[in-house]
C-alpha cells in the first residue's frame, strides 16, 4: 500500500492555518497556496537520485552532486491544482507540465473529465500530481487512472488537505501511489466537503463565489 506523508513543517502548518481562515481573501489565499506547494516540493523530492560531477570553482576542481537526469512531470488537476503546480515549478523549473481537467459533479460527486494533455514522453517521467483537496478521492483516483492509461508508471499525489475517505479510496484503487499532504482532517459533510477543510479550493483561489 502507498504511504501517506503528513508534512508537519512549521512553515507549512502556519500558512495552512491562514488559508483555512474564512477571512483570507483570494490574493493572499493564492500566494499562500503557491508558497505551501513550494515548501511541500522540498519534501516530495527528497528521494531524487544524485550523481557526482566535477565542477571548477574559482579556487580548484571540486566533486559535486547534481540530480541525476530524472525526468519529472508536474500535473495539476484543473482548476484548483494550477496554483500549486506553479509553486512546485519554482523549485523544479526544468520539469514539464501536463494538465488534467476534471470537475466533481455536484449531485453525484463523481468526477467528469473534460481535458487531458500530458508531455509526449510521459512514460519516462516521474509524475507529481497536484490538487489541493482530496475529499471523496474520486477526482484523484480518476486522474490517476487517466495518466496510467497514458503510460505513467511512477506517481506521487500531493494535496494540501485530505479526508480519511479520500486517502482510503486512493490507497485501495492505486496502492502504488504515495500521498503527500499538509493535513488529514476529520471527515466529509453531506455535500462531500472536507470538515473542517478550507471550503471550495477553486472558488477561493479564483474568487468565483
Ligand atoms: C475540487 C478539488 C478536487 C475535488 C476533490 O475540485 O480541487 O479536484 O474537488 O473532491 P473529490 O476528492 O471528492 O473528488 P472541483 O470539482 O470543485 O473543481 P474545480 O477545481 O474546477 O473547482
Ligand atoms: N473540493 C473542495 O474544493 N473542497 C472540499 O472540501 C471538497 C472538495
């Protein structure tokens, strides 16, 4: 079964508390989501393999380490994953970005796909799939299905807040996927929103409600 990493770094937790606050407006909310994602990327990438190279400093030759050519794809689930993806790209600017368009039908709570565009060599890349909210898990599980059908083999799922229900679904349907979150909350309400959560991530990011 894939493991769940809860990233407890104080900066992540502090910023998460601010975005949970109903009084935090879209500008600050967006900035903080990007910053949290950048901080999470530091943890998510800590197993990247290194190789030794030689560089010439102003003083002498030195043996140094660089990331060993591992190819990465950052893939936000639209639309709420976009701001997180930008935050992760800041640390991994050479990564390629794919996009998956999914929305959750408000009545059935089932995911509906409307867009998918991935780097052509996706089968050779490690994928960092991002979405702020893992609620029922339906969207993430469907997104992972889509990218696996298109050849992706190694996937890490990065979310800000997860419900236990969403974690359980992804672990059941995709036991090969590790999950990285800033918090695991209590449960879902009858509309599928995470309690206490932060409300509707897409609406808060883009000011649509
Ligand atoms: C939100 C969120 C996830 C999904 C999580 O997106 O960004 O994609 O809900 O819910 P689930 O785990 O129950 O599937 P939403 O469907 O609101 O679309 P949006 O990003 O376009 O706002
Ligand atoms: N989608 C959100 O944006 N928030 C939730 O709490 C659940 C699903």
